């Protein structure tokens, strides 16, 4: 069976025979609607607003007067509402179900955070407002800075980076500024990055012009200490290390690594995206870290990954704090103010390397993160880490005999599996993940970290109940049994029941079609 919508795209019905679905007249599947593009809904004459006719006017752009329509879809208000509501219903979210995407920390975002972020006194302010009119917002930033420093045991912080990757760039720019100040920028040109690192680590180092040197992993999935030491030298600027690492394991040698890095005159950048596994339990400052970004959108909740913006504040050691970028909040005798210029910074005794963003960062995220911290308290934050680790170990222990785990022993906040259990079944990691969609789960992270073949990285987070995790585990066990008992069709054709079937993901990335073109006009009937 193959269903096509009016624009010739395959509909949800296409190939759904395997799941017993029937073709419908509309292409809709019960109350789930087949949704065209907004441009395809274009209805000449329809309009959602009621403007007066502008009458005669002259263009301010002279010769550049627009010659044709801009091409926006003409739709009525109810049609545009329906379009976006239907689309939103197709967007899988943490509010709809378990979202086991490893490394991404897709956990529940308490509604209290949203309520706080929407308070008019917070959401209606503008970054160009006079500072004396936004004292509360500045105090909030100051308070958040305080707790980030407290939780990490680090003396400096910058709030402005807008995501984890942006924070990495910020931290590495502070390291470069410190090296410039020492006159060693020309000599120290190499950055050490473990093989298992998130792609943003080597990308950041490379963007800043550093040579990236990969540190191999041990059989236990951790940094090979001896190999790492042998790579140290007078040309090393920094190491970029994630802890817990992307295999979900704590780097036990982290203090030895920090000491060796400092002895070699280099800096220790820690990728703190996985801070949720240790928050309230370990202070990175005590481990010898010089700079670390914190993904507020992971550790301190808030929707992300298509659901909202991120924020990647960076904490700094004594050595790097003076180089932190502009702006930053200070609490002076006239109240709170932002230090925004190099001149003001000089008077304040700092030497910022520059600035990362036009204004001061993602205010809405600062509110949510502070609301999350204050509502959890120190005992609650510690429990976040403990429960996240407990849930992941429950998944690991329950599934390690049905799936296959590459490393011995317990994990931190995420459980890593490889594809050995699929050997000889004709099913690959990708097929397994696609079959999960039919069962109502967003797949786990696949093929990352790269050090593990066919990796499947599962992060249940602490906000899932035992019942939810049990059902998830039972589902994966059922899928693993199906793969072993030659039920290959369940996988290689999956997903069967999603609005769209198996997509050409490589093609979409390599040859993206980013522009909609109207379908050719129907051929004129011969007169
Ligand atoms: C998520 C993540 C990043 C990048 O953070 P973004 O906010 O997505 O830019 C970097 N490193 C690790 C280990 C991560 O999990």
C-alpha cells in the first residue's frame, strides 16, 4: 500500500500494512492529522488580520521597491492555529513520555520554573533598559552566579554563553587569554582531548586554531593515564576532559590528571555537561579544574533540544577568573550593575578577553535554573545526582544480560551498551532504535561515544518513576528477544507507525531541501 498526499509526499499510511493499519480517505489516522506545509495551505484572499487599505504610498527604498509578493501563506486565523497545534502534537517531548537520549539529560522541567520565568517583572524587561530599573534581574543573576560558584567550588563565573558548546568556546578563550598574558600563546598550540569526547570538544579546540591530539581510552572506558602523561609537553595548552565521561563513567584518575596538567604548565578544561551526575556530591574546583561549562538546560532542567534555548555558564579557577568575558554583575554601593566595558573592568581589577554575546545571556534560563536550585535545596540537589545514578544503574543491571555492556562495573548517570548482542541477527543499532519508535519511545543516543561499536547510550534521568523505567526495560528486553529470534522485519522496516517512515537521514543532512517551491500548475486543458 502506498498513500500519497496531494503534494505527492508519502503519508503515514505508506507501508503501514505490516502494522495492520488501513488506508483512509483523508490520509489522517484517527485523530492524528496528516499535516501539509503552511505554504501548501495558501488560500488566496484568506487573511488572519484586518488592516485598513494603505492606499497610495511611496517606497522609502526607491529603486528597490518590491516587485512581487513575498510569498507568505495566506491563511485564516483558525487555519493557522490548527496548523501549529497539529504540528506541536507531532513533536515528541519529555512532557509526553520517557526520553532516554544519553548525554542530553532530558528530564522533567518543573512547572514552578516556568511560572517564575513568566512573571511579568522578569519576562517583560528589555536588555537595553536602564540598569536601575532592572535591579531585581541583576540581583537574580548575581544570586545564580553565587550558587554556581558554591556548587562547583570555583571562584569565578560568567553567565553569558548560550549553550554548552558556546561555554566550551568561552572557557578555551579564557585559557588562551591566560596564555597570551604569560607570553606562551605561540608555544602552547596543542590541546589533548580523549577519544570518547563529545564532538564539541575537538571542534572548539580546532576553531581556536589548536592542534587536537586524541588520548586513547583503556579497556575500562577511561582515560589511559600513562598514554596521557606521555603526551604532555611544553607545547600543550590544555586538556579538555569530560567527567563523568561520555561512557557514563567517573574518571577516577582526575586529580592525578589535573596535577600532571598543571605541572606541565597547561590548563584543565572540564566539560561539565554531565554535572547532573555529581551535583551536590563533588565540587569540580576540588578536583583541580580551571574552567568548566555547566549546561543549565541539562543539570538544572528546562526544556531543550528543539523545545527551548540553552545556557552554558562557565566557572573559572583563581588563575582564569580575571580573564572571564564581559559583562558581569557586581554589587556596589549604588546597587547591582553590569560591568560592560574594558575601562570599567580595569577599574574592577579584571582583564576580560572580550565578550561572547550582544547582551548578558539567556535570562529566562537563569530564572529557571535558580528556581530549580532554590526549590530543591542542597539535600534535593544531592538527591538529583544520586537518583540519576541509581536509575541508570538499574537500567544497566536489568539489561546487561539481554543487551551487551562494553565495560565492567557500575555506571554514573547513563548506561552504555554496544551492538554485540545483535551479532548475526541482521539487525543493527539503527534498526533497533527505529523499532523503539513504534513502541512509543524516543530512541536513545546512537553511535556515540565513538569508542564503542554500535553504541546505545541510555540516560533515564532521576525524574522517571520505577514503573516508567520498568516498562522501558521490559520493552527493550522484548525487542532484544525479537532480534535474536529472527523477527528481523520488526526492525529493518521500522518505524511502521510514525507519521513518517524510515527517512533518508544522510540525504537530509547532505542535500537538505530548505526552500519550498510551488507545485507546477496543472497543464491547461486543450481548448
Ligand atoms: C550536551 C553536551 C555538550 C554540548 O552542549 P550544548 O548545550 O548542546 O551545546 C557538550 N559536551 C557534552 C558531554 C554534552 O553532553
